[in-house]
C-alpha cells in the first residue's frame, strides 16, 4: 500500500509539473491540488515522525537556521546565475507566475498546503520508507534523487536548482533529526522569504502581479 502511494504520488507530481511546463496550466491551480492530495495520502498510510533524536525546540531552531542560510545562499546564487540569460529568463518567468495571484494567496497556498505536503510526502513517507529497507544515508540520497527527477518535469532552471540544493538540505535535515519537523521549518521559512522578499531579478516580475 505504501509503495503504491509513493509511486502514484511521484507520478502525480511529475504530471502536475508537466501540465504547468508543457501545457501552460497555472501552477497555482494545479500544484496545490496535486501536492495537497499527496500530503493527505502520506499521512493516511503512515503517521509522520516529527523528530526522533533532537527535541522539538532544537529541531525547529536548526531547521529555521538552515532555511535562513538557504535563503541567503539562494539570493547570492541567483544574483550570479542571472548573468546567464536562460536562467534569468526562467527566474523572471517563475516570479511572473507567482505574481498572477496576490502575495497573501501565494503564501497561503505555499505555506499551508504545498510545502507541508511535500515534506510529509518526500521527507516523511518516501525517505522514511527507504530508511526501513536501506541505510539512513542511502535513504536520504535516494529520496533526494527521486525528488529531483520528479521536479525536472518543470523544465525550469530555478525549480530544478531549488530541488538540487533545497532538496539536499531538507533530506539532510530529515536524516539528522529522524523526522520532518526540521526540514518543514527550513522549507517553510525559505519559501516564505523567497515569495515575500524575492531576489532582485524576480522582484519586478512579482511586483507586476495583482494588488497585495
């Protein structure tokens, strides 16, 4: 049952990103539904472990610190990589899509649905299940690689770069803590700051969206 849910979820997210990238569907209409369903399914088939080794305060503190560090590193990376025209174009396109809804709506959809669902599914269910059949390190690497493969359907350089670096950070936090709380704190803080305080190249695109 768990294996079937993992396969179905991976296919669903891959298909969702393909609909957005190849068919022009609005990301805010497709991905909250797809990811939300994946998160619900993950919880239904297996109760999430929030933290195993460190306590809740420490897991939250480390996760939040990692999210902040990832945000700073992302801004530096985007600043440098935006000198490459294809990357700059993709960043502007993604922030243009973010600007198609209000900031409040994008934050609610991302932080209340999409991010928690991804963490519950990928770091909770997938990485947790791989941990039962292999080593903890191999489970983290395996979950990260599958997550990267699924996100490649977005055909977007910023999304794939986020999956490479962010996915590695969140898988490592889940590996370290033995649960999803640290990775969830990191992912929520990073996503919220990327939307509310976008990198310079993305700011004009997102500020051209609906009134906030």
